[in-house]
C-alpha cells in the first residue's frame, strides 16, 4: 500500500481494484464481482464507478487498500495505511 495511493486516474474504483485479479488470469466479470464485494465491505459500494479525482482522499486510500487485499496476499507491507481515515472507517478497514 503506497502512501501516495498510486491509483490509475483513468480507471474507476472497481477497475483499479480489479487490475491485480485480471493480471493473475481471472476473467473481468469474476474480477469485478470480487472487487465490488471488497469495496462494499470498505463502505464504497456506492462509489464503484467513480474516478479517483471524484473520490475523497480517504476514499482513494480505501480503494488502494482494497486493491492490495483483493488477491488475498499472505503479507501486506504498509506504513500507516489507515492513518488518514477517521477512526470508525479505519476500524472497519
């Protein structure tokens, strides 16, 4: 999880989260379903089709975190990934 989020500006939230799934060979439909489920859990179910420029900084951070967990990694390296989120959202993430 990068401090600067590193989201693709021309891709929607769900597309940004789906990229790792597609890169490992999952089909687009399956990737979007799984990514949408994660974004829903992170409180972004109503922001799936928004570009990063249309998301708040906290929403962008949650998209970046969702992208980092979408492939169920054994290890995530992050430096205070929820530091810019409010307490309730940070606990949810």
